[in-house]
C-alpha cells in the first residue's frame, strides 16, 4: 500500500469505521427489538437466541477465511463485497415473513459482515504504520462501538415504537451504500506480497466446532441432553482434529504459532470473555426491561444509556492509554469494572432498585469501553504486516465467538431457571446464575490482563514475531510437512 497523507489516512479510517458502525448498530438495535419480534413472530426464548447467534455464529466461522482471503486477493475488493452482501442481507431481514426466514437472512448478513471488520482492521493496520498513531486509530475504532451502543438502543427503540421491528434493518442501507461508494473512490487496494493457499478442511472444522457447540448449548434446556449429545460429541471431536490438522499445514487457516505470544493468546481469551459478558448482559437487560418492567422499546433504550455513554467516552481514552502506557492499565480497569457490575447484579439483585440498576450499567459500560482497544492493538502488534488480516480476524473471531457463547449460555441458564414458572416473578432469581457467569468473565479479563502484559509476556511476543518472519519450522509443520 502506498504511503498516504495524514488527511487521506483519516478518511480511510472514517470509511472503515462506517462498516463497524453498521455491524455494531445491527447488534445493539436488534437487542431492543427482541420482545417485539417475539410477539410478532411467536418466538420462544431459544428462537430469540438464534436471531442473535445465527448471525454471530456464521460471522465467527468465516472471519478467518475472510481475513486470509483479503490478504490474498485484495483487501479493498473483499471489503466492498462485504458491504454489498451485508446491505442486501439487511434488506432481506426487513422483509422476512417468519422467524425461520429471519434467521436465514441474518446468516446472509453475517456472510457480508465477516468481510467487513477484520478486513477493515487489516486496512487500518496497513495504513497506520506508526505504532502510536495506530493505537490512537484503534481507539477511534473502539469509540465507534461506543457510539453504536449509545445510539443503537435509542434509534432502535424509536423505530420499533413508531414503525416496527422491521425498520431497524433499514438503517444499514444508506450507510452501506455510502461506505461502498467512498471505498471505491478513496481506499487504495492492498494485499500480502505472497498469496496464502486456501484451507477448506480447516474451515469446515471451524464451522463444525462453532456450530455444533452453539446448537448444543442453546437447545439443551428445550430438548434435553439426549438429542443434543451428538452435537456436543461433534464439537468435542472437531477441536482436537482442528489443532492436529492445522499444525501439519504449511499455510494453515489459523497459524498456531500466533499463540506462542502470551499477549496474543491473552487477547484472544480476553476477547471471548469480554464479548461473552456483553452478549449475556444485553440479552438479560433487554428482556428484563421490557418483559419484566413492562417498558416499551424506546424507554428501554433510554435505560441502556448509562451503559452506552461510558463505553463511548472510555474507548478513545483506552486507545490513548494503550498508545502511551501499554495495554495493562486499560485491561485492569476493564476487568475490575465488569466484575463489579456482574457481582452487583448476582449478589445484590441490582435490577430491583433504580439506583443500583444504573450503577451496574455504568460499571459495565466503563469496563467494556476500556477493553476493546487493548484487545485489537495486542492482536495486531508484533505481527508481520503480511499477516495482519489473519491476526485481526483471529481477534474478531474471538469477539464473535464470545458473544455467541454469552447469549447461548446465559439464555440457556435463564430458560432452565424460569421453566414453567410465571415469567415476571421468576426472572430475577432465574437470571442470578447468568450474572455470576458474567462476573466470572470480568474476573478472567482482570487476571489475564495482569498476567499477559508484563515483561515475560512481551518477550514471548518478540520471539513469536521473529518466528513468524521466518519460514515455517519442521516442528510446526509436522513430520509429514504436507500442505
């Protein structure tokens, strides 16, 4: 990629952030619309889970493929294709006549979404070559998530209240079209100097692992252990098979050498934990505010502002801290705040009074605002620029997998706790184990942030960078050395 002027770099950053905005808005807006969808489409709790998880599951399964494909055939080309597919999928979602077709069209959206965020991050990484400037750019990127969290519940609530839940998908159409035209005009094409070969077997194993695991978790409360046991077995077999196969490829879908870097491995697990907390938090909060407190979509969106506003304010601050002091402090703040929020709901039933509810939302918003920039920056820092797409895709995959598991696990726990009891009376007690799970996710962020940001961790990152800059070693390729 040619060296761009400062103004052009800022424009490229803005265009990439537009893609993040529509993807992030789609999630936050959808959560506010869940009760309305439930009534209109006669959906069960597991049906609501699938409207979210069908999207995040496909997204997680295809992100690494999209990242490596973009490095191979051109980042701008894949990014533009993603904008087209995501926009068309959004239009189809707005026209869905049934829950089943809505889930299918959400999967179409996800195919497009898989080509957006990791590829946009790869474009940013190759545009901002200075480490501090890149950290600030990633801080802006994180702030867009805050904007979507702030605007999503309000915009979604207003649209659901005044039009219908179908109108929430219309937001993506003008933004997607504008981003497409601006990308065509201003974003230069870039690709890795040497094309990586596709890895269809690895891709199928990833889909089998994520899909079967999510299905087993979501359907277990409704179907019982027997019917989901084969899916759990597939997930149990797919993980070791994926690790075994990828170690023996010269150009794997997932380069396992990445995980020799303690900061990279830590960032991956932190991403899963933080976004599992986010997915579960939004799911529980939306159902509580509308189905238990009886608020309409707009007022439920207003109640989410104490969480959204701190995320918006803290994300750019986190980016600056990462650029000047490293990732440790933002991660410690994030882990502490998210843990405190989960404990407040789990141990003290924060939902039951307005003051504690707002405090719990503020704490979670602060934590989530600080966590995103160090995840992204750590994932791509120290990696060769030729593999930026794959490294960014692993981080994005971890986020989406975390959100998928958060909704699946917390939703399953909630459904099991409520059972046949009256929904409003049983909700707070049934949700308590879910809140403890979210507190555990926050604690994982805190502990891993502490362990993977010190001197020893930085040494492992430097050693990993040297290994990645050299050809695959026989130890990694395996005895057969086959491709």
